C-alpha cells in the first residue's frame, strides 16, 4: 500500500473571540485572522444572536 500526500492550500478555523487560549495556540501554530464572523440562529420569534 502506498500513501499519497495531498497538498492543502487553506485551513479554516472558527474560534470565538473570547477564547483567548485557542487564539494564542493557533497563533503560535501560524494561523492568522482573516475575517470576523457572526453566528445567528432563527427561531419562530425572529433572528437572535447565538452564543
């Protein structure tokens, strides 16, 4: 059996802004912020912010 190495161009991580430990770890591993995002949920009463 021969293992084939595949190249990966991008890896995306969604990390909460208040998760300081994860942000530090990913920064040490070379990840950099690209964009902020919002997380929302829909309910029968309308749109509400999640988390």
